[in-house]
C-alpha cells in the first residue's frame, strides 16, 4: 500500500513537470509582425518570424547614430546642441540649444531617453549636416552587411526610406554591444548627465531593464506607423541572446513577446565550461634531459551550445620536444575549442613548470656537443700527461753529491 502511494506521488509530480518542460520548449506565440532570436557568438537563429520583411524601425534607428558617434568621436568630445523643434509626441531629454555635452552624455540621452534633439545634434557634429550624416549611416550599414536596411534620418521618425528587418536589427544590436561603453550603458535603467548647462537625469525607455535582472538592453522604438519595437539583449548563466520584435500593438505586448523569446532561447541553450585554467592537455619530452614537462591551459574557455550538445577540443602547433631553459608559463602551442566542428576559441598552452637547460654532455646535437667533447678530451689528455710526468720523476734515481777531497 505504501509503495503504491509512493508511485502515485511520483507520477503526480511528473505530470506537473511535463507541462513545464513542454512549455519551455514550445515555440512561442507572438503578436509581433516580425521577430527574431539569435545566439550572437554563433549567429544561430533560434526563432524567426518574417525575419527578412522590411518595416519602419522608429527609434531603433538610433543604434546606428550611436555607433557612428562612438566610432568618430571620443567620449570626452563636446557636441553642441542644435536648434531643434520637436513635435508634440517626440521623445526628448530637454537639452538646450547651444549647450555642449560630452559624447558620453549625448549617448546617454540618445540610447536611454531616446532624445531626438540628441540624434539631430550628433548628426550635425559628425556628418556636418543631417544629409551628410545619413550618407554615413547608409555607408556604415553597407559595410556591416545590413543589406535590407536604409536610413533617411538619424532619429527614426516615420519615413518610407527609413526601414530595416528583424535580422538586420539583430546584427546592428550585436555590433553596437561590442563597444564596452554602449554595452554597459544600455543595461542601465537611468543615468545622470553631468555636462551641459546643468545636471539632469534620463530614464531608460526599455522598462525591462531594471525590472528583469537578466535583461540588459538594447533599444526601444515607437511611432504610429512602425508600432512598438524592441531590440533586446539578455544574459543568463554565461549564455547571451539577442531578440527583435517589430510592429507590436503596445508596449506591454512588446515586453511580453521579448520575454517569451528570451525564455524560449534560454530553455534551449546553455554555456558549457570547455576548458579549465590549469587543465593539462599535453606532456612533452625535454631535449637533452630525461625530464618531461606538462602543458596546461593558460585560461578558461566557455562556449554557448544547444542543450544536449558538447564542445570538443584539439591541441595544435605542438613541437615533438622542448628545449630549455624555459620559465614556468612559457607559451607552447594551443588548445582549440570546437563547436560542431568549427573553431570558436583558441587558448594558449603554457609550461606547468620551469624547464632546465640541457646538460653540457647531453647537448650533442648542436655546436655545444663537439666543443664539450674537445674540452673533455683536452682535460683527459692534460691529466694523463701530468700523471705520466709524476711517474717518471718517481722512477728517476737520486743523485748522490760527493764531498770535496
């Protein structure tokens, strides 16, 4: 009876767990007109819905504006705020024409508050004019391989010639986050602008940042024509994901769909510890000695993979033997981390201990061998000659001195 109850309880627990597991793996249902979810280190597409359909992109345009400012100006550079007349529904940061803010503060206003006057001021500073800056934006998009993207302004206000796709926006988001300042900035819920005429605080329009611990970016967008958009970033347990939702009916739907995508992705991908720092990968002979030296990984390496898959490792560029002297930690060869046969990391191997120089007598392969042999022969000959002279003196009869008569 007790055993039957235990079995019944176990089956009940399993019945509760199965729907949760199935839910984590079920393809999410979204209200977005276009969407994508990618694993950035591999570029793998985890989920897509109309990923190559062109749509107006609203303020996600500002990711390219920010990228050009980061590439063309230092963070300490001062940008002058131009005269700008915003419409009633435009997002601004309350910047005053004529005041000068650092590029860093302009980026805070641009990427968090989505300030249009910041975008327009950056365009004039970097491009000389809005038209000149737009040409730079489109040239940069071409260099980045964003083939279905075209810009007509630096802020993303509605325009038929300002468009992109979910796939291209995901790539642009990855590119922007490669900059350390931008990556850290888009993970903030608010920031203080300290340059300009006075201090002010700006708040991130991406309300998921700060409310969901593992959401860390990247850029929102909204106009009446484009609907609600979000290029999202997330990190959990070493794995990173980038999502895009476009044409959402509301901010709530935008946030809900982003979270659905991220949870779906983290249910399918994980970070795996492929190489441990100090892990031994090879042992080599030491030339001219009976010693051997171990080669270990100089650092650790993790790789993001689909659950159920594992990385492989191979050693590369190893000699048949090593020649001392070598200090502990000397680099010799590499261990290559492979994800489904493709190299994703290359970790230097180092000596786990110091390697002594070869002994003089055992160094025979090079110039030291013959010289050592000659020196030894000379020492032996000299010793033999000394011994021979000593023996001759011992055998020689002593002379007796006679006294004079």
